[in-house]
């Protein structure tokens, strides 16, 4: 029964070992049986928290534009241990994070035409903060974007 539940969960998409443990516990499986089944699935390569963490970091950064802080939180929520999470987050460079922030700001700025520069800056910084960007990166990127915006240039 535990094997069937775990395999069904894995057919829906990749899962961390912790997520599978939680699901098996939720379904009333004995902890010893669950551990044996999950150990076996790990042996044959169906459960790999390192690969799962790397995949999650790549996809969340690409689709949602999350910064390392938010990605670390997502990994922790999924039950990935801190060492594995740190290893996966090493693939995100400072330059890539700043570039991602610039892309997010440029995209959002297009929909904010006509607003005061202060309002734009506040909203853009808030958006970046919700995505896990630190204040230093957020304000630097926002200042650059607002200062370069066509509507705020002096004639």
C-alpha cells in the first residue's frame, strides 16, 4: 500500500522525500514500512532530493522570478534539508539575481505608465521584496529603471 501511494504521488510530479513521508503518514502507513519503501525508492533513483531541489530552483526562478531568499523558503516548505538547499541555491549567481530583478522591474514598469516616480519606485520595490530580493538590490535596480524611464526624463 505504501509503495502504491508513493508511486502515485511521483507520477503526479517530482516530490521530496519529506513530502512523500508526510503523505504516507497522512494515509495511515506504518512509519517503519514507509521508511523501507522510501529507502528503496531512493536506492533506485525515484527519489532524489538534490535533483528535486535543483529543478525547483531553476523552475521557480524562471517562471516566478524568485530570489534566493524566497527560493530557500520554498525549498524549506517542501521539506528539503538546509545543506541540499544551499547546494541548489549555489547555482544562482549574484549577477543572475540582479538581472532577473531588472527583467521583473522592466516588465512591471510598462504597466505603470503615468504614475509619479515615487509611486512607481515604491510599488516596484514592494514587488521585488515579495519575491525575496534584498533591499540593496531592489532599490538599486528600481532607481536605475525609474531614472531611465522615458516619462521621467527632463527635456
